[in-house]
C-alpha cells in the first residue's frame, strides 16, 4: 500500500468530522466519537504508537496488536458507558503513552503473548476513558463506532508510515517513539 493511498484512506475516514464541524450536528455521537481519540494528545500518541510498533513487528504481531487494542478498547468503552471507574485512569493512559513510545523507540519485539497483554491493558484504560466521556444525548453505539473508526485510522497511519518509509528512515520512527515516551513521562508527572 502506498503512502498516497494510506493518506487518502485516512482523509476519507476523517471527512465526516469536517462535514459536521458546525455545532448541533454531533447529537448522534459519531462525530464526538471520532474526535475524542484525535483531539486528546494522550490518545492520539498512544494510538499512533500502536501502529508504529505493530509495523516494527514480525508475523502475527503486525495485525494482533492493533486488533487487540481496538477490540479491548471497545470492551473498555462499554464498561465506561456503565460507569466503571478504573483506579488511576489518567495515570494508566499516560503510562501507555510512555510505554508504547519506549517500545517504538527501542523497537522491542517481546513474545507475542506479552505484547498482546500489554496492548490490551493499555487499550482498556483508553476505552474506559472514552466510555466515561460519552456526551449527553449521544447514542453510545454511534459514539463507539466513531472512536473505533478513529482509532483504527490512527493505527493504520502509524503502521503505514513505517511500512512506506525506506529502512534508512527507521531512526526517525524511533525518534518519534522517544518523543512520545517523553510526552508520556510529562503527562505522568503532571
């Protein structure tokens, strides 16, 4: 897949957010669901990092990490809709930004079970946060569809960047991971 196609797909996925940029159109929750992962720096960095990290992997991990994140995040979102409160929710999200950034920066390739377990734990925190922030009068299903689509698009963007760049650009990807890790540390300290 070429960078042009990936960017085109991401643009198409984000088009509804642009079309409904004026107040009063987001009552269904879809626009709010799309904008939540994109509008929050912590969510944005973690979800891009999942895509970057997946592209650095081999074999099944390339698809297992993003799929695990999206699936577990959706479960967490539903738990959030029901009012589940995780202890240290914001710290867990910040820790995910730090850990996923480090994973990208160091290009670590842990055993698949460990990578999937860590990804699922991080996704649970993000999902519960999404669910707890369901806007009033919004359809939970439309909101969930929005945050799932936005998350998958962010994963695809991260994955696409790594797969399209020449191998010589790998240090830039690692630098992006390091910047994400530093941001995660800053979020944890704040």
